């Protein structure tokens, strides 16, 4: 089965009850054609980028579903018959497979660097340290 996304715009002069009824009818087509509705996204009334049929707004609806190509053709056939659908577009979505890659080891994780033992030089404790220099007195 393939995944599809269908977007359609419904004219804003259609009453809200009829809009909901129409969206349910379109969603039922997916289930009748043995498809699986993944997500149904209703944006509501939004401003259009440019006027369509002298309207400045439209109701945006998006369907994400899985199924055969005949589902999208049936939806588009119904959209053509309905005057309140201003625009529609169906896109086949490409399913991306999740591939796990092996984690690359960084240099720090590979092997800790082998350090040679540091040689500590022994110093004579009895040896006198040079006296600290005292600041010279200021001459006035």
C-alpha cells in the first residue's frame, strides 16, 4: 500500500455543519475503498494567497492515508462534482525507511593513549632556595 496526502479547499460560504458533513463523507470513501486514514487535519478558514472564484478565504482540509491509487481518483472525482470545493491536490508520499547506522567510534573512545611513566626527579629538600628579591627602597 502507498501513502497519499490529499489537500482540498472548501469555499467559505458553505455552512459549518455542511462542511463537517462533507469532510466525513470524503473520509468514509477512504475506508470504503479499503484504505487506512493516518491523519485528518482541518485547519479551518484561512486567508488565500490569491483570490480564487472571488473569495479571499477558504477552509483548508488535509487527509493523510494509505491505500491503493483508486482512492485518490474517487476523491478527485467527487471534488469535481462538488461546486464548493475550490481546489484540490493529491500527492503520493515517499515512505522513508529508517536505517540504523553503526556508531562510529571517536578517537577518544577507540583506545586510550598509552602514556609512558613520568620520571619524577628527586630534589634535595635540604638545598636552600634563593632568597626572594625585596623591592628596592625609594630614594627621595
